[in-house]
C-alpha cells in the first residue's frame, strides 16, 4: 500500500541548520505539485498490504536523477550525501543511509511510462498557469505562438552490422543450449562448433576492408551455425527435453526473428526488410533514416514536440519512423482544444511546409512559417522576407530545447533499455525542463497575476500583440 505525504510532519521540522534557502531545491520543493502527482499515480498501486515507500520520495528521486543525469545507484548515493535533496523529497530529518533500493526506480519508470509523464507535465503547467496564451479580451480568437519539430533520441547500443548481430545471436543460442543441457541432465551435449564459429567471425570482423563476396561468405557461415543451434533447441523443446524460462523463451523468439530476417536478406541479396531488428537485447529499437550529413542513420525512438510560449509538450512518440509533417494538424487541433483559441503563428521547418498544411493553417487564419502560397505581390515581398527571417530565428528555440535535452539531461544517449522505461525517461526529461522554466518564470507569472487583478479592477481591455500584452488604448 502506498503511503502519502499528507500524514507526515511539516517541512518546518527539517533541521534548520541544514536548510539553504538560496538553493534551487528549496524553491523547487514548493513548485512541484506533489499532491496532484500522488493522486495521479495512486491507481497504479494496490490499497492492500503494509505501507510502502511514499510516492513523493520515488518521484522526487526520479526528478533528481533526471536533473543531474545520474544512474540509479548514483542517484541514491547523491540523495544520501545531500541534505537539501532530502528536504526536497519531504523527509522530516536528515537520514545518513540510502532511502530505498535502487531497483525501485526502474520499477516505477515501467509503471509511469509516457502517458503518465505527459499528465505530470500538464499538471505542472496548469498549476502554475504556464504555457497558456495570455488573453485579456474574450473576443480574441488567435493568441500565442507554436513551434514544432521532431528528433530522434539515440539509445545506448553499438552500431549494428549484420555480421555482428548474427554473432550475438549465435552466442545467445549457445548460452541457451548450455543452460538447458545442464538442467535437463542430458548425457551427450549437442554440438555447436562454437570455436570454429568464433574463429570464422573474428577472421572477417578484424578485416580492414571486406569485399561484398567475402561479406556474404561470412554471413552465410554464421547463418548456418545459428540455424543448427535453433534447430537443436527447437527439436528438444518439442520432445520435452528442454524447458525454457520466460526470459529465455523471449530471447529465443527474438533470435529466431533475427535469423529469419537475415536469411531472407541474404537470399534476396538486399539490405532492407520490414521491422528490421538491430539489437538483440532491445528488439523494439528501429533504424530511423534522417539523412543528416555525417549521421544519416539514428537508432532510437522518434518524438515530435511543440513549444507553446516557452513550455514543451510531447505530441508524438514512436519507435518506428514517421513523417513529422503529418503531425502538424493534430498538434494544432490539440492547441485549440486545450486553450480555446487558435495560435497566431506556427513555426516549423521546411518538412512541415507542405501545400496541405499551408491550406489547413490558412483556412483557420493561422500563419505558417515559410513562403506563403501563390505568387507573392511586389509590395508584400519585403514584408514576407522579414517575417520569414523572424520566424526562422524564433523557431530555433525548439532546436535549443533539443540541444539542452541531449547535452544536459542525457537524451544524447538513452541509457534505459525497456520500452516503458525509455518512454518514462524521455517524459521525465521534458518534465524537468518545464520545471526549470517554471522556476525561471515564477516572478513573471506573479506579475501577470497582479496585472489581471488590475485589469478586472479598472475594466481595461488588453490585447495580445507580438507575444506581449498591451492596452487597447495604446494600439
């Protein structure tokens, strides 16, 4: 049963000599909507049994881990060594030991996934009224700006080659044969020719240059070794000699899929196949062709995000490649549904600037960055060029978000392996980025709230122009 923080002592009981009010963790403790997040996560856990680790401590530890880009073990060690981090977690006193086992972080990431991480971002932004376009006049139909883009989050796998992948499959099937033979008590161990297979692999893997005919020869040899091992395991499973655990059965299934894909590509003399597996240990990862100079292929999930008035939301997530131009309409409709107004401008790169998207935005009175449809008028040429230049500059803000997420928060190489854990890790990164934005914009939000009160008192009407609230009398 999950315990909540409402029954614990107030944070004022934390030793005062250990509290540093100038620390950002002191401010962040009051900015995170702990109670709403606990209520969001409570359906994931049973109401029976003894009290478990409070949700706040786990979520707080995940926030600290994401913010500092640490491993699970390093996160618990850092919390143990830092009093202000324990204050952030809501502890009543400084504890000089690890709060819980590091494996609990992995379990929580699997439970959270991407959907709950997105809900956490919505809760954070709605509590602080962040990201919402400022509208002082109810008759206004367009307000705010929207910047959208997509990127790939690379995962921590070696660069995949067919020969390397088949060698890993061969070694995995040999490992399954060793374990099953020992457990079955079979007198004679099946032949695997592992020494010859290993020597054959190293002969070609260490070659500086591998012509196509020798590469096909190496692949054919490894395919034969893998086929022999798979048939050995399959025959003994059918006869009841071998029994596989759930983990071994899952690995064996992946091995068979890789073998079938590689055998099909070898027979057809091609390098392409549907749903091609590039990692034995992470079979859900796909190759995403990006076409960038020096990095044409990336291996990891692809995400499409939107930045609304300085805050980030994840709109699309897929382990398969997708055309990001098709995400513009759902993102714009989600903006309208959430805020009740249309964005004044949608800033996106050239892949989004299709004729279909331009007609869609034009029909809603939204300006899409880039060249407008039709032949430009001579008197509007300079205005359009100035707008395109301004849009290009402001669209770079979302490129900066990707740069910060990858260099500062570890999305340049995603270290988690399980699909749900990877989704949660990406969602938590953008939660922390939004939390940092809320921390930096807190004085601005307080000034806006005072401005709204003044408007209601003086009955003055404001409009939103050039992303700044101004009085109508000044227009």
